[in-house]
C-alpha cells in the first residue's frame, strides 16, 4: 500500500500534525525519517498498515488534546447573573435562558473547553422596570443580537481548587478575551464552578450613545455558578 496508506487530508484541520504524521508513517514502514532503508527488506503491507494506524491514533490523541470527557450542565442548580451601577444604586439581573456544553478532564484541567450560549432577551433585571431598557436597542439590542456567547479556552491551575479561566466573550458581534479566577470543586461525578469577571460595556458598543450612557456605569460584573455531572 506504500504512501497511499497515509492521507494527510484527513487531518488538514491540524496543520502542525501533517509533517509529524508523515514522519511517523515512514518510521512505521521502516524508512526512518530520511526515506526507505535499502538494506532492510520491505515488510508486507498487511504488517505495516496497522502500525501506521496505531502511530496516527497516538499522534492525534497527543496533539489534539483528546481525553476531556463531556459533562452535562445542571441548569436548575446553575445561574448566570450580572450587576451594574445605575441611577445612583446597584442593579442586578439574571439570564433565564441559556445552554452550556462542557468537556472537562479533572486530571488535565488545561484541556477544559466550554461553550455557553445565552439568550439576551431572557435577562430579567431588578428592579423590573430596567429589564426593557437593558434588552432594548440602546443596550443589549436582543432583537438584532439574540445571543451572547462565552467560550472557555482553558483553565490554568493556581493551587488547590483555584484556577485562572481564559475565555472569549461575544456580544453584539464583538469578541473580547477575559481572564478571571474561578473555584472548581469536583466530587465524584459532580463538578461545581464559581467565578466572576468584569466587562466594560463600551468595549461591546453597549449603551455608548444617548442620555443613558452617563447614567449607567460602564463596568458590568458577571457572576457564574455552574454545576455539572459527568456524562
């Protein structure tokens, strides 16, 4: 089967893997890294092919961060809230509609990935009179931008149950990076994560024009408390 057994196009989405896999395939075939060894008799293709597949499998596991297993978010035990200073007082709100997908390996937290998609129109503010204004065109503009997206990229251990979370937040078509401390406790098949970060609403074009811009604070604190179970 020779070189046709290696199909780089199947891993084209991981460019750095391609040359590495080709070298592994040569090694499995007995060619070393510089080509075929003329002094070594060529092994039958039926022997070489499983070896090549094994090397490819190991390489993909090592280079693509495989190993993080899916966790299901317990929506009833979780919450996503915000608070902001406005009109001389503190106003808080909670998002009622959202979903989360988490891949987490307790033994390798740096491989953690999570995506949380929030329906911006589901924000309920306290006092209630602020809800319509917060989701209206001047602020979240939930009709034109119905979703807020949070993409967790990694968890960096700080010691004990403390980590630094690095993520991307997307609102109103603008994406910004955030980094913030979180507590993560894992007990058996249950995980509980809590943390908070501060966003500048002006970075996302929220409430930057009109009279409300001077009456509402620019710093918005977002608090998350997520509970999830394995599988």
